[in-house]
C-alpha cells in the first residue's frame, strides 16, 4: 500500500495539466506527502486541497475511543463495503502524483523504492473523498494488485488512470469505474534508493526501467 508519495509541480501547472480551476492557488504543500497531511486532488473540475487519509476511530481495551487514524488506501476489492461504498458511488476524484514510494528490505532496515511512469511528469491516480467531522474533506488512493514489475517489493499499487479514462472515473457509472480498477500494465520507472524508509538517510541508490 502507498503511504508516501511526491507531487513536485506547482498548483497552476497541475491545474493546467488537468484542465481544472486552481482552487488551491497560493497554497503551499510539501513535495513529499505523508498520511494525515494535506495534498491536492482534482474534484468537480477544480484542483483543491484535502487531507490524505479518511479517519477511522478505533476503540481501546477499556472501551474508550482512541485518536482517529488516517486510512490512506482503498483496496479495489473493498470498494463496495460500507466504509467506502458511498464515496465510491458519489465522490471519486483524481490524485496528481509524481512518484509513489514503497518500503523495501528487512524490518528495521527498510529503504525507499520510488515508482513513476516514463516520460510522464504527473500521473493521475484513482481517488475517493468525503467530508469528515474530524479533518474536513479527506481523500484516499485506490489500490489494485501490483504490476509484475514491482511485485517483489509490494503486492499492491495505486490504480493509475490513462488520460482517456479520467472522465469515466470521476463521472461514470459504478460499473464503469470498477472496470478501471486494474493493475497498470505499462512500463514503470523504479528508483531503488538507499534512503531509509523512516528518515530518508542516504546510503546509496540504483535506478532501473522496469
């Protein structure tokens, strides 16, 4: 699952790429996005900020309500379950992404592997959103089975949408949207860094086209 990604372009540039109104003009966002922090989505023809991760409130051993945790990813085979169903039916969005990262290696020594599309500055990842009482409007990425090009690192990856499927994802029927929740079959550009997953300390790197 994806819990770290990059979006390195400015809001005006991304709005132009997606032919969207720039409702996020003047806002500043980190180049690396982490769960619980604000990112950009294209929704209703606008590029706008939302918090990454829908809140889920767990119950402690004594029955007390715990602090909400952000759920950043929606499995494609869970989209019709109660937690996701209303958002999938009514509130689908596009998430502009430059690269996403997955941890690689043994526990305690995991490093960051970054993935992107060759010759593509910003890709569109399938997203869902909903308003929340805890954090305002929030979004999550939709995940499918991994491409064979990255299956050894993780068994899930974001659903990447081809340009001609953007409108179907945001405005099409549930059945047509479900049909788009597929594993990306095109090439992936992999950057297997030596940056530690926890803090990004550089300890070497290797690039490859998969």
